[in-house]
C-alpha cells in the first residue's frame, strides 16, 4: 500500500473509529490475546462486539418515564390516585378484619391483617407528603 493510501486509511479510521485504552493485568491481556489468536478473531473485534452488546443491554435496563408522568401536575395527580386506591384497599382490609369470627381473632392471618392495615396507613401518609 502506498503512502497516500495509508494516509487515506488513517484519516478514515480517525473519522469513523474511537480508540479506547484499557489497562489490565498482563496475564489477562496475554490470555485474551492467545484466545483471540486461537479463535481466529481480532482483539478489537471481540471488544467491539462486547461493548456493543453491553451497551444495548444497558439501554434496555434504563428506566423510561412514561409521558403520563412527564409533568409535576401529572405526577401529583397519579400520586393522588394511588393514595385513593390505597385508601379503598385499607377500607376493604379493615372491613374484612372487623368481620373475622371471634374464634379466629388470634390467628396469624388476623394479626397479619393488622400489620397490613398499619402499612397501608403509613403508605397513604407518605403519599400525602409527596405533593
């Protein structure tokens, strides 16, 4: 390849690629180089594929905010709706708790219902503090 072709290739590489410097234990680097050579693949190719797959997977893990929560007003409304639903659940749980027969009032399920009602009260209070 001539000098002009080398310059053109270097210019193209500079425009289309980014260099990433990685410092690793020499034993890891040697093992990686050996594995790539044995597999007939380039180290840059393996690392590029890994970075591409890792980046795509990370993008999938990113939480997305739905447009229904895009403004403070919408979030306040959604919070109020959650509090309202929790209040309905608490009322239903309280009614169920009050209607447990006398002979079952010492059972684990009865006591668990008391804990549920208490947790719902706390959650409703916390939602009231948000907005």
